[in-house]
C-alpha cells in the first residue's frame, strides 16, 4: 500500500529564520509560516473582532544548503512557498514534561518575494518590465488593450 505525506504551503514568515548547525555540521534553519485560512471577508472580520487568528502558524524545518539560503535571503513578512512532509516528534523538556511537536520538514523552499535587489542571490535573474528584446522578423509587439482577459 502507498502512503502519501506531502505538504504544500504558501505564507509569510512570522520572524527571521534561525540558523543552527547539527553536531555533524549540517545547517538547519527553522521558522514559522503564517498561512491564511482562506476565510470569506465577513468571516475574517468576525474572527478578527473576536481576537481569533485568521491564519495558521506552521513550524518549518529546512536542512543543508537550502537552510543557509533561507537564513540569508528570507526575512520576517516575506512570502514563501514550502513543499515537504509533516513530521511529529516528542522530547522531554527541562522540567521533565513530555512535549509534542508537529512541523513541516521542507524539501523545497521558493522565495516568492524579494526585498532590495542587493539581497537577491547571484543565481536569481533580475527581470524588469522595460527589457529590450531584439527585433525578430515576423513578430510584432502586442497591444495589451486587445487581450480579452
């Protein structure tokens, strides 16, 4: 039988990622993602008036080079897409109580927003609306006003 554990989330970081290293030197970044619940405008206003959250706050863990990239290029409030799997674990706290944690271990992190252009990684192309393309025979620019959508 085939079991599936796959999560895809899009949300905003609630604070800057924290980067740490395991005892063997593997980078690990952790952060929380605020994912909107997709409520109607009326329901969202009602929940906000009651002081109830209109988003879910999901803990994310990222390993390796991707963890370092997250720590370097993501920041509080930035929009990111996460693909990974849900992981549940337990541990004993300092006070002796047992703690339960559910988090998403990300396989892939896509940066959907950038801050200043100086913060973009070298491999990210800097596209702009005023790019000049060479004239190609048989192709004419399209007037956006004539597009039906």
